[in-house]
């Protein structure tokens, strides 16, 4: 899986649960929230003032370790 800003929080966590630590480190404490099912990283990042590009890079780096 390749994560983009349009990827939902739910899809990221479903791809690999270890990504939750990255989301939490960026202040995304909404990983268990019902909105996470449909909310993109970009939408959540805008709501929480998060550098989405940096987070996407970290998530893809983590997922590449699992391949």
C-alpha cells in the first residue's frame, strides 16, 4: 500500500497497526473515532494543524519495512 494525503486513517491502520504510533506522534488521537473511517489524512491534518506531507512520508517508510 502507498499512503497519500487522500488515504483514510482507517485504511492506514488496517494496512498495518504499527502505523498508529506514527499517527499518535503527530497528534492524531482520532484513530479510534468513527470519523476515521472516512476522513482522509489531509482532512484530519487540516483539522489538527498537522504537516501531512511529513506524516505521509513516515507512514510510507513504516509500511515499506513490512514488505
